[in-house]
């Protein structure tokens, strides 16, 4: 009887998981398999793929487009570091507020930008960073510059847009991690002779690393594949792998090459996720 009940329990669990498994198969694994197959095809005259299979697309990605790959990784890494430097103090400040309504109001301000479409917010930065924008006019009025400087269509503009767009994804996990932190450990560190700085780097920061790792993963991964922000704020100077993929699938592009770029980006994302899981496992 116990064996029969166990079988029924397993069968019920499998039936409950079946819709999710079918959804994952149809809308993730199957499209991914199609992209993988197309990445090995030869480009047809109309931009689609045709036989024979070839490795030329991956050779071109790693040869011709390697500077774009490195630029994407560098800009994503730099954006993640800036988000961490800004997001950790902000999250720590919010978490240590004694009044609950103050914390809730600060969190509300952090997530408030999500109430506006991401595309609209990115266009707003074009107005701010343009030659006649607020930033240049402010510098001109202060007399710091004699003529407008080019802020738009630069890598600087792309990093500003990425940091602005993904900063909440760094703040929220760190906030949750600091919120669970037991500050009696800080009191114990002070009793043992540690000052505030040493207590932070040897007690607070190590114990809140899970939130840091989660925030870094949530920022780095979308930054690598971003294409709206580089396209609107960076122009040719801010070209990233996401822009290359988008262009290969438009008009008479090169679908096999775009698929190869997509697979390479997927590998980068998977490596990042594995590193996050590995670090998170070690911390736990």
C-alpha cells in the first residue's frame, strides 16, 4: 500500500509539472535548438540559412566581431561595478532606516522608474545628453566649457543609460540581504576592538555577499545583451553584441551569423549564471 501511495504521489507531481515542462520545451528549448541549428548553416542570398553546414559563422564571430564582444563585456562589467558602488550604499542606507515608512518610501522611489516605459526613459537621456541638452547648457552656464561637448553617441552615454536602467536590479537584492542581517554581529565586532570600517569589511560585507552576487548577475546579464540603450545613446561608438544580433535578423541580413552571435551571447550568460551559482553555493 505504501508503495502504491508513493507511485500515485510521484504521478501527481509529474502531472502538475507537465504544463511547465511543455511550456519550457516549446518556448525555450525548441527555439534554442532551432537557433543552434541555423548558426551552422550557410547564408542564402536572401539572408536566411541553407545547407551545407559550416563553422564559418563562429569563425567570423570570434575573428571579425571579437572587438564588439570584448566591448560588450567591458561595458557590461563597468556598468555592473558602477551599479554596485552606487547601489550598495543606497541599499544599506535604506535598510538601516528605523522608521518603516521611510524604508518603504525609499523603495518606492527606487522602483518608480519602472512605471515608465524603458524606451521612453532612454529617449529622455537623449534630451539630457544632447548638444542642446540640460547637461551641456548647465556646463556652459557655469563657464566650465566654451562650446557643447559630445556626450551623446559615446560609450559614456551608453554606460550612463545602462547604469540608470539597471541600478534597481542591484539595489533590491542587496536591500533584501542587508534587511536580513543581524546587526548584533557588529556589536560583537566592536566589543572585540574593531572600528566601524573594519566591522563593515570583515562582518557586514561578507555576510551580505549573496545579495551582491545576485545583484551583479541581474545587472551584468541584461547589460551584455542590451541593444536599445546602445542603439539610442551610443550610435556606432556604443555598438554591442545585442545591436549586431538585431541587425542580422532585419531586412536582408545574415540569419546564420545572427544565430551564431546569439549562441555566443547565450554561452556568456550561462557562464555568468554558473559563476553566480558556484559563488552562492560557496557562501552558503
